[in-house]
C-alpha cells in the first residue's frame, strides 16, 4: 500500500472516531450529558442558516466551551432532522492532519460517507482552526466553491482570528464571540436560578426589567465562588476540576496561552517577561496604570510593553478600559488607563481564592462586573477620573457614553459595602459627576442593600453587586440594548 493511500486510510479512521454520529446517530454520551451554554440559542441560528453563504467563525478564549458548543450544535442539527452523515467534524490540531488542506479533509470525509462534495447539503465543523496557516484564505475558497455546504470554524486567539476574518473573509465570514461564563449562566448551570425574582425598576426616565433575590446569602456565596472559580464550564461540570480549579486554569489556560499560543502567533522570544507582566496585571486587576509605571515595575521596555498588552488583549485574557474626565470627555493624551482580567478566576489561579472580607475584594467585584460588560457589542464603556486638587482625585467606576454625542448616558459606582445606602451623601465624586453632566439617576452596587435614595438633585438606585452582575450577564447574553447602566 502506497504511503499516500495509507495516510488517507488513517485520516478516514480518525474522522470516524471524531464523528461517532455517523454510525451511532448521536454525539457521544459524554457531551450529551453536559448542559449546553445559554449562548447556544444565539449561535445555532447562524449555523442553521444555509441561505446566507457565509462561514460562521466561533471565537473565544481557551476552555470556554467552544468545542462543546460545536458538539451541541451538531446534536441539535440531528434533532432537527439533518441526516447525521451530512455533518462532518474535524479537529484541525490533530497531528495526523498536519499540512493537510481543509478541502482535502472535506473531500476525504465525503468519500468515506458516500456523499457528493458539491451536491449534498453538508455541515462542516473545523475546530481550533488557528493552528492552520492561512486558514482564512482556504476557508474563503471553500465558501466560494462549495455553495451547498455550511462551514463552521472555531479558534482561541479571538482578536487574531477576527483580524484575519475581517481582512480575508469580508462578506464570507460571520464572527461569533463566546466569552467566559457570565454570572447569569453560572447561576443557571449551578441550578440556582429559582432564587432570582424579576421585577420592574422604575425611575423618572425609564423602566427596566431587573432581578432581586430572596436569598442574598446564597447568591453572594455563589458570586464569591464565581469570582474564584466560575469562568469556565468545566469547573462547574467536573468534580475533579472543582477540587483543584487553580491547577486546571493555570495549566490548561494561562500557561498554554502565554507559553504556546502567543509566542507562536507573534514570535515572542522572552516568554518569562510576558508571563511576569501578566502575573503583575492579574494581581492588580482593576487598578489604574500608565505605561511609565508599568514599565518601571515590570522592567519591560515601554514599546515592548504596549505590544504585550495588545497580545494579552488579543488572547482575551485582559481588557484595557479608557478613562474620561469629569465632563466625560476623553483625554487627548492618554497617559492612564485601567486593566481588568476578562475573567476574575484567572487571578485565583495564579494566587489564592479570596473571601468576601479580603482586602482585594473590591477590585475583584469590580473585575467580575466589568467581565459581564466586555462581551456586549457596540457598548462604549469607560471610567471617569479627574483631578480635584493636588492630593485628591475624583472617580466614577463605569460611565456609558453616547457614541454620537460623546456625552454620558449613565453612570455606575461599584461598591462591596452597604455603608453608602445609609450615607449616600458620602458618594461625592458620583454626585458631582451626575450634577456636572445632568444625570438624574445612577446605580450604586452594594452587598445586600437595595432600594432608591432620593437626594436633592439626584436619585441613587442601590442594587446588590451579585444581582447587578446577574442582570448585566443576562442582558449581555441577549444583547439587550443598553439603557442607564443595565
């Protein structure tokens, strides 16, 4: 048997292993037993749409469930009547597929199934596509050539995938971003959604459907668990992973991204330098930084530092949030900014779990709430920071800007204390910002306190931080139009 024939036989054998529904009619029991992510209901229609000739690109950081979502999508296609043998799954990072073209893999699978590559309506899933050089060129060619096929691809280096998708796949690719678990999803996957009660929040300007909880003790415990461990589905589903989540997150996510993905994508030679920088940022998530202070503390040159931050953002490990002044105007010379982990449990993986009384809990609550906002599309969120005098700064934690008017639509102050419910007048920076920008209402988070506080010129709406994170997580999932910080 010639080498080429032998290789093709081995590839077909591997494809049969990865596509058990070809013979069994369903995905494996292992994946069937997993609860699907709530994002599946939004992702699935993009895959099912065969009228629009576009490939769907599923992007997201490592271990957020992209492969599992692909399998759940395949099962839903089968349940909806798509013949099981019309669905092909290929994990591109499988060693035996090295240097094999996507089209060749598709044709081999079709031959093995007795399907016509050009006539039968097929669904083809390419997992971890970022490991293939010039994947975007190949995939665009496939979309143009095989008009009867719906192509779906996934990859972990979100920003790099998006960049290539935009450059080479214009008009041929639809991007879908899958973030780490939102707190809303986490509560549902832990099967505690019954403790949340919907109600209508009414103010002078708007009415919004939000939630309160009749069991804040349980919800706050879930929120602390989410901050420490809850960004990844496997931590929820696997008992062994829950027993040692730091090992799972550090080894399978952080180390692989920092030691393998980023160096291979961007040619980074000093991996230790990048690792040290990320560790420092993770410890101080939510702090205000400047390139000068970061460079001094990390020992990384400023120009290299800027590249590293861009790379870490590309890998969806961090997010840089820009500041405005007290009139919500962006600074012409941007010297300071905040950096947040996109998932608070990344910090726990590097250091240790925190408790609700830990000295860093304020920053991590802020990080967790920002993490609910980051996947929201077309949302221009910032923080406000300005100098009051030589020794004092004013600050508001989250400011939503009108993109058209460049004026603030809303403001949110994140607190992990009930103190300000009884002493709302102490929120001097927030009240000053509201008056300066003619904001009648603002949201303040707390531990347990909720309700409205009517002041002379402003209304402060207190919502427990865990409830607020839950609300923003749901609205982000549903891509609800942003109104007044919700």
